[in-house]
């Protein structure tokens, strides 16, 4: 067994997997259409497009990247969250990016960038209201897209919503040590995640910021952000540090720390987790209004 598998077992690959409690509700099924599309490329990138059924005309775009430590889940895994955003009055594109370790970086990031370019060209969306969002590893991909779009002169991203984001492969924060064996997603699992995503034999002295956005030396010119982190999460401090660095680069940031909440495990007080979700949702709603 490899070091990565020992720290973060992947388990069997199978059919589309819906995260527990994230099925669409009857009200969401009634209000939102879901369409499978394919972004031309090498290979093509599969996406799911969520759209409010009663909406007409040009809508804002929210490009969404799912979590799962870069190795698990897919575009179907969090449909209730995608539908919830669509019901704000947006077209939501959930990207079924390629997973590690079969497809290590930069495969997933490039898939998401291709999906962004396709969405702004092929869908009837408002180019002045383009949001990227993601949770956990999806937060890394969302943040990476803002860097890639800036550096490549790509589509203008107007807001980034990062939920408990993965941001730094160096694993040297206080929270990473504090929750090295934490409940749910631990510091050890984070180490395994990066070994899967980057490769076990890769030189980590110069990791690309498109893989680990915390590595970026220049954060100027990036879009405003909301960053939500959990207080009992090994990823907590890298999210806080990224928020501070964005602010130092004159990027407007709303930061919320949900105390008593682990990563991928039940919170001490569920009301705090609900509040964190509401803050994220309200920030996206303001960005697309």
C-alpha cells in the first residue's frame, strides 16, 4: 500500500454518489431543471447545468466545483446545494472534473478552467455576474480558477465563494498540527490527499499555485471573496491566512469561522454549521443580484 493510500484510502470507484442528506428536495425538483452537457476538449468535460424553471432571459453564472479531497465524488454528489444556488436566480454549472490519483494535477484544474470558458461562451449568462464556488477540494479549484483567469487573461470572475477550502500543500499551520488525528477529515488525511493529487514522487518545493492557491505570491487583482472555515478543521488556518493575504492585496473579503465544527463530521452545535451555510449562501446571493 502506498503512503497516500495509507493516509487517505480512496475506496472503490463506482456509480454516481450522492453525499448523505444532499438529495434534491421535492420543492427543488419542482423548481429547477438539470441538464447534462459536455464541454469539448481533450478529453471532453462533463457538466451538469442547473437552471430555475421559471427564469427567463440572461442569468448570472455560478461555476461550482465539488469537494472530496480531489479523489472522490462527482457532479451528482451535492445536488441540493446546486439547486439551492440555482433558486437564487442563477445558472449553476457543476463540473465533473477528473479525479486523482488516476488523473493528478493539473487535470482537474484544467477541466474546471475549460468548463468556465465554455459556460461564458455557450450559455446565456451575464458576464458581469460570474461566480466560482466550491467546498474543500472544490474550494481549491475555485480559488485556482481566479488565479488562472487573471494570469491567462481569461473570463472575468466577479466573486469567489470558498467553503472550508483546501489551499496549501505545505501542511505547516497550527490547525493542521492541532487536528492531525481530528474527527472526520484529519491532518493525516490532508497529507494523503496532496500525495494523491500532486503525486508521491513530485518535487514539492515549487508546487504550482494553480494546485495550492496558498502558494501564490501575488493575490492582487483577484475578485472579492467570502471564505468560510470550520473551527475544528485542520484546514482552518490556511483559509484564515488566505483571507488575510487577500485583504492585504486590497481584495474585499468576508471571513467567517464556525466554532465547534470539524471537517466532514458532526458539529458540536449544528446551529453554527447552519449559520455558516447561510453566510455563504447570502454572499453568493449578493454577488449575483
